[in-house]
């Protein structure tokens, strides 16, 4: 089954109605949940980033509802970055000023698992 890496911005936009990309994010999540899009691949670090952001911006209920929605969805696979992903990500982070360390590790994990990328601006 094909998988796509889902960036934090997709889930955050889908969960925040006031986000300028809410409709697009919600459509992506609905496609993942319904199976019309490939399985959504989410790194644990990214999920933590999402939940912490939502907790700060929208409160505890929004954060816990989102956490449960992602974990309980059959459309998402939650995985952890490996030591190799971290090492490769660290190298990518050093080479590319525009990447955050988290994004560099996501890239490394995607390369290892041969997974496509889905963000609000791609796709």
C-alpha cells in the first residue's frame, strides 16, 4: 500500500477552522481517512509537534481530540525515526539552511522508506 508523509501543517490546518488552509488540510485528512489517498505516514516527533502547537493555540481539548483522531484512524501509520534517520537528518540539516532539524529527519525517514511527501503546498 502506498504511503505519504504528512507534514504538521496539513493536520494543524485541518484541525483549526480559522487556518487559511483549513479546507485543503481537511480534504487531505478526509482522503487519508477514507482511503482515497494513500496511508498517511506520521513520525512521532511530528505528532508531538502538532499536539504541542494545538495545545498552545487551541487548548487541551483540541490537542487531545487531534491526538486520538490520528492514533485511532486506520488511515494513518505512526512511526518513530531511527538512529540512522537522525544521523542522515543531521547531515541534511547541516547542508540546507532552509530545513529545520525535524524536517531534515522527516526527509531522511522518507528516503529510507521510499515515501512521498504531502504538505499544504504540495499535492
